[in-house]
């Protein structure tokens, strides 16, 4: 549906001044200086970084965030190197710099591109003030495997949602300007299909059909290119036997030729050197050869290009024009960012841009909007004024560090408010708050007696559970997705205490929490929400914010279901079948010991309001290929709370030249409704969006019957049909 084959590569307007400036500089460069522009290093490198900078043999430094240190190296590059080419400073600003926002997987649950854009702008503004001019984000790797620790860094399982939000991240990162008019480049990563690492283990191999790659995994990268992303990072994994960091099919054919990407391609950290471990190159020299010929412009960590690229040119194995093209792209990037004019960061001003009240308010808003209400039996939430004693129990009750989540270097633990602190402040003055840890996040500590004593005194129990920040992120995969340590025992005991219990789950991924959900009347997915996570949760608990988040990824019932995702194929023996059933149920595509459906499907999320869907109208029951499908439904808020609903549009192509998924998200809209109000939501979908790849991977738009749904999530909704005609 969101196929990546396009007949029309992008074309950019050419700036003659820029071209002349870069060509001029290139003409003055020695071979070593050209190689130097293709080398990126951090200060832990085993080489003398200062001296190499002086010699013009380093183009970019990364993971430095102190403006003083950045200026020190920049002065060496600009004032002491022969050509004075400035460094570009890279960092991973994944969900905030000093003000930390929810992890991207959580932010994706807002389904709100504008909010994502604001978060990106606020994050890069802080980072630029401290000297960052290149952000290694957004990660747009589709992932359907919550075991993979890096699932936290992306927008979840769906190509359409990830593409939409990826473009928003890029706009926010790249459109910001500092006082000198400098901007920062975004870097879409990790190209490609890293999120499908086998068995959820980081860095693992990926073997996937070209159709799946192009239809399900590549669309967000293509959307990033269309959104004007200036750089792209190759991934660590091998794809169908060829490591992504030396994969000319990915880089040359798809990225450059088909999509017309003109920006810089950087490897991931030492991913070129790792070609040796992959068994794809005999040594670093061969690794250099394979990567440079595949089209990687810059070697992150420089372990290959720095040592071997010049020799390969001298030996005639690599044409110097290959380097020239890469160097022109890199110089062009530095030019576009304004680095030649303004290479230095204003040290005196840097810190005044950090943690501004408006950034922290945005962090609180984003945290609240990311929250997904998974269960609210008996309407326990929002908390009732009659709850005079509230017991906050659990290892996350007084946590700071864990709320920040993975990948934040400059977020300060002392800036994080704990849930206990915020509730103490925000609950009505006559509410008594009792706080008990109950158990540790991980490990054997458990104090059931203390927890039960607190619960016995309370009118309502808030159970703050989840993962620490170190349980997700790079190289932090988990095989068991249960609540760590003895948290489940704590939850089991409190479930029987006779008091209403609300579980608040802080985590960097979907957890398997089937038992918790069964035994607990109210469950709130709070993710790792950043510096103001606790305020976001408190706002939802007190009803100041009515939750509106919808899951960006399915939650499995058990690890054995993984990968479990909504856009799967029907198979020849689906469990829900109509017509003749030739075999008994046991011979269906199912488990003997587990349901097929996830615990919570993609797109799911409750509200304190009640949204009813009615009156589906397929306004164009027959659509021509060059026309637009129009379909509408009425959404009514029949509850007592003002609320927002994310209305989702899914389609299914019933018969194709190749089999098609049972549902695909093609659009969504967020609407706000007061109690008693209704709105007719009309979607318009150009029929061209229904094209997919045939058996030869050519785009086709097939005539025939389609199902279409407008609904609150991927598993429910009003169903209609339409026909696509010639
Ligand atoms: C990660 C990248 C990151 C890079 C630089 C690597 O280990 O895979 O996502 O941008 O390090 O920090």
C-alpha cells in the first residue's frame, strides 16, 4: 500500500553559489583531505583526534555535548587546518536533550504529527545551543518485536503511522534555526530493516522478501527522503546476506537511483569495520572497499576509511571520483547548515536555552498525550474526590532515572519529578498520600507486609510498576517480557486486597502483562515519559487530561506470539472463517495453548469519554483508478467527559495477484468532542494509495473488491465495501 517504488526520483533545485563553493574547495584538497572529510570519530578513538583535526583528516566529531570542547576542536579545524573546513558535530538526541520527552514509541501513541514536530523542534533547539549540528535521529525502523530493546526508539509496527511521524520528526529537527541562522541536520536511521533483527536480538541478521522490505519496512525511510532529510545512517544488520553498511542494492539502487536521495550516507558506529566479523570482508581494507563502492560516504568511528581509503585510491581499486562525489555531498551539507559562516557555538549563552519552562510544559503535555488507558473497569479513573487516602505502591513510585528512558545523555535525573512528589502536590489538599516501594524494580526485594498495610489504609491503590531505563535501548533486548523482579507477586497480592487498584506501567516497550490486566481493574500504559512523565500521569489520574493515546504497537499476550501485528496475512486456514469448514478447528492457523489475538491491538486506547461509531457511508461505492475514495462515519461522545478520539481508516484488498494483509491503516484523524456532541468524519483516499507490488515487485493498482473500516482501533470498527474499477 505504501510501496516504496516510485517512478519519479526527487529533484532538488541547484544553488550555483553552493555548487561553486564546494567545487572550489574540492579542487584544493589532497587525497588525504578528501578521505578526512569521510571520517567521523569520537574522543575515545585510539587516534590523536586533535592532530588529525589539525591535518584536516577528520570531518565530524560525535558524542561531544560540551560547547567549550566543541569550540576547542572547531577552532583547531577552522583556524589551524590548511583549508579551514569546519567540523560537523553529531549527537543522538532521540527524545530530548536536557528536557527529556517521552520515548519515541510512546510519542507515537499520540498519533499527533504536530506535537511530534514541536517536540523535535524543542529538542534540537536545546541541542543546537550546546553545539550539536547533526542529530542521529529519527529512527524509523518498523518493529514488531518488543523483545528488541530498540523498539523504544521508533514509532512502532506500522508503515503508515511511522512514515507520517518520521516526516514530522524531520521537519521539527531541520526547520529550527539558532540565533546565527544555523540549522541542524536530521539523520534517518537505521537503513534498513534493522527493526526486524531475528529473534529480537540486537544487531542480528534480517532475511526478508523484497516485497515485505519495500512495502512494510522501507516506506518510512522513503517518507523521510521526501520530507527532505539531509542524512541517512546505514544499519548494523545484514539483509539477505549483505550487511546494510556495504549494501549497494539498498544504497545505490533504492536510495540514490529510485528515490533520488542526494544527502550524506553515514555508517553506524564502526559498522564498516564490523564487515570483517560478519565474514563479508577479509580485513578492514576490504571492508573499506566494499562500503565505499556500495555508496557509504562517511565512516562513523573511522576505523576503516581513515586507514585504507587513500591506499585503495592509489592502487586504482577505487576511483577518486567516488571520493569526490561523497566529499561534495559532505561539504554541501556543511554549507547548507551554515557552518562555514558560523562554525562556533555561543558558549556563554548555551545553558540559558536549556530546560526552559515552555520545554518542560511541552514535556508534560507530551507525556500525558502519550499515555494509553488500557483498562478502566468500573470507571475507577479519573480518581474520585471521595478517595481520601491514596496508597502509591511500587518500585516506580519514587523513581527518577527510570522515567527518563533509554538514550538520554544530557537529561538530568535531578530535574525529574517523581510520581510521589507530583501526587503530593497535585492531589486535593485533603487527600492523604501513603507511599510504599513494595519491591525493587528488579531482583529479589519484596515487602508484601508493608505494601498490604498501606493498601489496607487506602481508598484506592496506585501501583507504579515497570522497567528501568536500562532495560530497553541499544543492546538491551529481553527474552522475557514480564514485569521484572518480583513486581508480579506484588501486583498479585494487591489484587486480592479488596481495594480498587490502578496499575501504572512505566516501560520502554510493550510488556507481557496478561495476568496483571486480568487481575487489575484499571491499567494505564505510561511508558518512559521523560522529565515530566510524572506530571503527565498525575494529570491523567486526576482527570485534568483525558487520555487519548492509541497504541503504536500491539501488546502480545505471551512471548510465543511474537511477532504479533495487525497487518498480517489471512493464510489459507484462518481461525475466523466463513463458508465450508473442511477441517476441524485444530487444523487452523492457531496455537494449541494461546489465542491468536494480541492482548491489546495496534490502535487501541480508551478514554474517560465514550465514543460511539455509527452511520458508515461509503460515498463512492465504485471508485475509478484515478479517483478518490470517500467514506464517512459519525462519531458521538456519549460519555460525560470532554475527550479526543483518534479515528482510524483501514482497508483490505480482498483478492490480489499476491496475497494482501487483512487490514492496512491508510489514514487517521484526531477529533475533539464535548459530551453529547457528534461529528461526521469524512476521509478521502486517492485510489492510487491502494497500489501494491505484484509478483515482480512492480506497482499495480488492481480492480476488484475492497473492505474498508472506520474505527477506534485495528480490531474494531464499522465495515463497508467498495469496488475499484478501471
Ligand atoms: C547506534 C546509533 C547511534 C550511534 C552513535 C550506534 O551504536 O546504533 O543509533 O546513532 O551509535 O551514537
